[in-house]
């Protein structure tokens, strides 16, 4: 910004958005998970590339000077080859892209329009919470698979025995109850999981 008085240049002022301390770490951890990280912004090319370099986003994955109505087109273009996009945004300009993404994620401190358009809303504005959301999602899916394994295992083992008359009704009822209790217990154990690390069946809990 140029500062002038009576047509005479007095000085130049420059300002910039501060990058959150955890942004670079969040990008690094996403890339460790083999997730491509893109920046889609309406800022100018020079600013976008400078910020991307500081947080570890490659120059080929930077889309700058993108108009609000074009952000959704960029998301759809990335998804056109079968990839699934998780879009994170907090402004009115991000709402169309959030709606177009496979998973739209809004920042809780953002605008109501962005929150309404998104599928997931992060309560804080810490970039590392994106990792936590992904870990919780992966852990939940893992729990579903575990419970299906328990249920299918019991049925595969005991239904043939019951059909052959080798399993008494009392034992069959007890086995069914034990199956339900084991699945429920396994599900409740997930409450002890904290997303500061990857979920493991016999991993750390707090």
C-alpha cells in the first residue's frame, strides 16, 4: 500500500496474513499419509506461492487468483480422474467448493454459509484438527469392520452347528447374547481413543 500526502509519496506499507504455527506440520503429516495437499486461493500468484513454500505445498499444487465461483470448478477438475477431495474452507467464497467436494470441511470460526455447505465442521481453527478428523474417520471405519468380523464369525461358526442339531437352544441363545455384548463392548472402547495418533486395535488409549 502506498502512502501519499498532497500527491507526494511518503512510504510503502505491506502486511500479510500470519501462517498458523501448526500449518507446516499438518501439511507434512498429510503428505506422510500420501495425501496430495493443494492450495486454492483468490490471492495473487506471488503471495500464494510464498505461503505454499512456507507450509510445504508444492508449486504445482497451487491455484492462485481463483474467483469464488471458479473454486468449485477446480475441485471438480481434481475429482474428474477419480480422486476424492476433502476441501477445507471458512469463508463465503469457499461455500461452492465445499459443496462440490467429496467431503467439505468448514472451520468452526468461519462463516455460517461455509458451515452450512460443509459436511464436517471443525470446532477449532487448528490445521492439525484436519488430521484428527481423518484419524477419527479411519478409526470409525476400522471399528465397523471389526464388529462385522465378530458378527460374521459367530454366525459362520454357530449357524451350521445349530442347523445340524449339535447346538442346544440354551447355548445358542447364550452365544448370541455374547456376540451382541462383544460387539457393543468393542464399540464402547472407541470412546477411549484420542486422535493424537493413528487408531490401532491394541494401540494406545488415554
